[in-house]
């Protein structure tokens, strides 16, 4: 996989409301807030299935109703189209 160029990264972020760029990790990041733990965990279960199907897995954490997600392609050393595609699917699942 090829890392996204600065222009491609900017275009991707414009198309992904709520997502931000972590420059230090060259990653997409977003925090999702849910009303309770069960709803947050249900979301995580749905994302886990999407990630497994895409064979591309997020770095994430959960505290009660909050789910923090970081997407980067470790093999490429930063953001790729795989991260953007998974971010779109995650947003749709939310």
C-alpha cells in the first residue's frame, strides 16, 4: 500500500466529517460518544466485523460510552486508502 499524499489526505479528511489527522502517527482519529456502555460495545462489535472483513484492524479504546479509534496502515508507515475506506464504514455504522 502507498501512503496518501498531503493532497489526498486533505481530500479524505474533507469527506470524513468528525475525523481528524494525528500528524505524529499519520493516522485518522475520532472519538464516538454513546449513551451507555452497552451501546458503545455494540458499536465496537459492528466495527470489529467490518474490520475483520476488510482485514484491516483499528487501534481503539473504550471507556463506558466513549470509543476512541485510530486508523493507520502500519506496513505503509502511515495513512493509506485502506484507512479512509474503513473510516467511511465506521462512520456509517455509527
